[in-house]
């Protein structure tokens, strides 16, 4: 299987991209270390922090390697392109607040999937490492180098749970739960609901945000989104109806097509299994 195809890029390709950046940075580090004296401004940032760059780069490469096939934009994965733009616009000085604002702005045009948001941390490390590589090639851009290393150190210890949940468009949609229950749920339960949205949306060939918004609409004025996502909440009749509706429509069509009520009944179990 090819590593890239029209509109997609593989995690393995991104992992190798990281390896190339680390190798280039290492060569410059070793060259400066051998030089020993009369070092250019900013060289100490690279010499003193190579261990951090290597550690965070290898961690990101490992996480990206198993990411599978991802949507592509601008020659790389969408989430990597987003992070690269964030790094460029900030001159390498990325903070949680700046990342939060940028992700909100970016998603006005292209909502990120939950899977893409889950790769934000390694994608940001990849973008920062690429910027470090550029900053030490053909001379040293001391300001950008210092900013990128500071950002790497910050995001190595930062808990991104709140940032990513706040950037999640599905989370924002489910928080409009007409019953007002979802916003009061604990973090683990909300994460389980979002995962349920991801699975059901994929099963029905819909975008995650599109599916989440449809669930909220179907709840009416006071229904809880859980009734459509999990049968254990409420009576589960809404969930059962949501599951059965595609099967009923298809089986009904077959029954009308063959002008036979028995054939409608016989078709229903098989179509139900396909629609689940």
C-alpha cells in the first residue's frame, strides 16, 4: 500500500518526516559541538537542549507511526498543516491560549475530526521540530530557535485535556443537549458519548459534527442526547428508533417494490443487521 494517496497521508510518512528533521538537527548539533568556540548567537540553545528535541521528536514519531491514513492538506496531514501554520504565525512561541484561539479560528473553515484533534500533541511536536530544523539551517535564527524549544518544553508537561475538549466541535454540539444533562456529566462520560458519536457517524457515512448536530435536533425541546446514543439512558426508545429507522425504510421499499407484505417482513431482519 502506498504511503500517500489523493487527499490522504499515512502516519508512517509523518513519522519518517520527523526522523529526517531530527537527523538534520543532529548533524548541525554535532557540527557546532565539534567547533567548540566562537559559536554563533543561539548555538547554546541547540547544544543545551538537543536532548529535549530528540526526546519529544521520538515520542511524536512513535505516536504518529500508528495513526493510519489521515486527511491531507497542503502536502501533509490536515492537523499537521494546521500546527505548522500555528507555529509559523507565532514565530515558534506557541502557548495554550494561542493554540486555543488558533484552533477555533481554523475550524471555522474546516472542522477537525476527533481523531485529528487526538493527534494535536504529536502534530505540534512535528511542526515545532520542522521549524527548529529550518532555524538552524544556513545560520541560526536564535529567536525562533529559542521560541520553539520553549514551546516544546511547555507542551511536554501541559495537560491538554481541557484545551482539546474546548476545541472539539462535537463537544460543543453535544453541550447544546436540550435536557441540559450533557454539560453536567463528568469528563469520562462525555468522552464516551463523543466516541459513540464517532462510531455511529462512521457507520452511517456522516461527518462527526453533522451527526452530533442531527442528534441534538432529534432530541426535540427537552430530550437528552443520551436517549439517541445509549439505550441505558431513559427508556431507550429514541435510540431504538434511531437504529431501526434506516432498516425500516429499506425493508419497506423492498416490500413495496415486490408488492408483498411477507417479503417486507422477511427482509427486515437481514436489512436490520446491515443497518446496525
